[in-house]
C-alpha cells in the first residue's frame, strides 16, 4: 500500500497535516508515501482527479489502484485505522 498526499503551500489544512503525517511516517517506516504539490504537479493532480479540496490523501494498493481517499484534516487515529485496514493490499 502507498499513500499519495496532495497539498499546496496556500492550504491551511495541509500545514496542519504535515506534523501528523511526519509522526505516522516515523512510527511506520515501511509505509510508502509520496507528496505532490497541487500547483506544481499538474500531471499527478489530473491523473488522480484532485480538485481544490485539499489536502487529499489517496490510498493505493500494490498495483497502484485506488483503494480509498480522504480529504481535509483526518485525525492521526483515523489515518492509522485506514493504514492498518489496507496495509496488506
């Protein structure tokens, strides 16, 4: 499983989520995550149909197929629940 994180410098929710994701990534070093800037990475933004509802987190399985996505500022606990649920996909 991999999580794509879409955000932007002007996004207040993205600023809130940065330390939350940093904690998760430190606790789960095997978790693959990639960050894409909404204003800089248009190819990825279009590929995953990301609108201006940021931040958006796209969970992918091992074949890079979308499992689920979240937008906004989910709690660390909610993110950990989803990671645990989908970790073997």
